[in-house]
């Protein structure tokens, strides 16, 4: 679909890249009204819809925040004075399938680091909705790379650290931008989920025992509430009840092969859904992951391969694809400034290490939308879906390409249509 011209092919890519510099603090740009009109067209030399072959000299007609028509510019027969936005390549708005942006802020000081609450090992009641800062500069920064939707929330570092959510990157208010207020419940196994300073859990066995005990308490809580509806509400167990009912999956951050299998084992025991996050050693247990029919969010291609990620590989996405394991791509969480990566860059590096470009774009659009349960609204350029588009001046996975604008819910960021 696209020529694979990632810089890693032409110049090579070091195994231990330096962290991306923190973007300078700037005010988030205000949305630009579409020429005082709720209708405009996006014209692209190539329009990639994700539901068929790319359209040469394509057009997407946007009206009232939705996609009204998709086809060639000739087919749409736009009036000469109709407002338009032009780009070389147009794709669906990109979806970052896992991040902590909006909770882990740009400044990297205590008052803008809300992705991890350390007062207890298990706190499923903590809502991402209550901590997300839509005006954090990192939100606008990601939007500048065509990322229109983010699955974000509480990060790794506790056995159950809290909830995640799906949100658009407008930068308005969380109420205005939220798509799914409760998407998953974040769990960390292995070294990352252990307590510190003698606090539980101190070992892997203790972590699994505490998680199983909590899920069993959830079962007992549901049974008691059914028999005695006046039973006092427990906020944490209410969320756990949704997990047990299959409404909400556990997002399990784990890297070692035996930790991945432990997560699969617990999921089977309690009949719950899980999504494996990070999964550096997933390639060692691919048959078990395939049998479990679970999604995987491979660690970012450029993640530092130390500690539990020491066996990580930039080819993980390609290996999952070959094994037919469903996956989406993520920026993830890093402990250094600016606390987030750019998922578009990570996808480009994965392409440079064997992942086909069309598979990478699927993982950033329709596959991510399916994972998050929002594919009826997002992930493709189809009539009736949200008007979320990413605009590029070349191949999205080419290092020298720029994102020249984004459209979210019919709001164009990057200059007024002309």
C-alpha cells in the first residue's frame, strides 16, 4: 500500500535509542472552525479507507461531525467554492491502543503524575475519568501526529492500579471528549506489580494469590447483592463485577513468559477477558496465547530492553502477525520525560523490522478500534462514522513525512479549510 521508506531501512536504527526529547510547553491550539461551516471536504491524492483499496484522488465529505460520503473527487462533484482541506495521504484518525497520556503529564512533577496511586496494591475503583487532563500539552502534541483517539488511564506499577478509558484528543473537557469512560482495568504482574518496602505482594505467587482472592470476593459480592439488594455498595467490587460479567477486560501488563501464562491461567479459571500488554516474551508462548484467544498489545518497538524487557524484540508485532494473534499498537508508558511515546513512530520502526505497512496501519486504526469496542464509530473512513482523519504530506511511515493536520468529529486542526 505504501512504500516502506522508514528511516530504519535507509540509515539503520540503534538497539538502544535515546529517549525522545520532551516537547516544549506550548498552549494547545484552539480548534479551527471549518470555514464557518459544518460541511467541508478532505481531498487526498491517496485516501486510505481501510475498507478496500486506497482511492486515488479521493475525497471525504464531512458534515456535522460525521462522514457523509467517500469516493473520488470526481464522484463527489463538489461546487467550485466548497471548502476543502488537501493532503497527499489521508487515513482514518490514528488510535493509540494504550497510553497514560493525560494522567502522566508533560512537566514530570508530582502534581501532574496521576497514573499510579501507591497507597494500596489493588484499587480498581480509581477512575481514569477523574484524573485525565485534556488540556495537558501532551494531548495536543499527540494530536499533531494524527492521533485522534487514545486508550489511556492508570499505568503499570501496582497489582490493580485502576481503570482506563477511551478519549478523543480534542483537548476540551473530559465529558466532551470521552468515548468509553470505563474501557479496561489495569493489572501488573511480575516485577512491576510487586510491592515496595516490604509491602505485599512481594513475590509472583503472592501477586496471583491476591488477584485470585480479589476476583473470588467479586463473585461473592455479586451473589450477595443478588440475594440482598440493599447490601452496601463497594466501588472496587462493583468494577470487578463488570470484569467477571465479561463487560470489561483486564489489561494485564506482563513481560516474562511465565507471567503471561499466569495471566492466561487466571483468565481461564474465572472465565474473564484479558488483554496482554507489553508481552516482551510472548513469542516464547505463542501457541498458548493463540489457544487463549486473547489480544496482545506488543511493547513499543523502541522500548528500552532492560529488566523484564531484556528479551524484547523490535520484531514482536511481526511475530504476532505471523502467528495470527490479534494485536494493536501502543505508545505505552515510560518512566522518563515526556512519559509517552508517539505510536506513529513506533509503528514506523515496526515496519522497518518486518511488519507490513498495511498491517501496521490496520493496527493503528480498525484493529485498535475493534480491540476497544469502538469500531462502529472509528477506525475506517465509512459513511456514518465519526469524521476522524489524519492528513499527511507523504507516506505516514516515512521518517521525513509530516502530519499536516487532523480532523476530529468534523473539527479540523491545522488551518481552516479553503
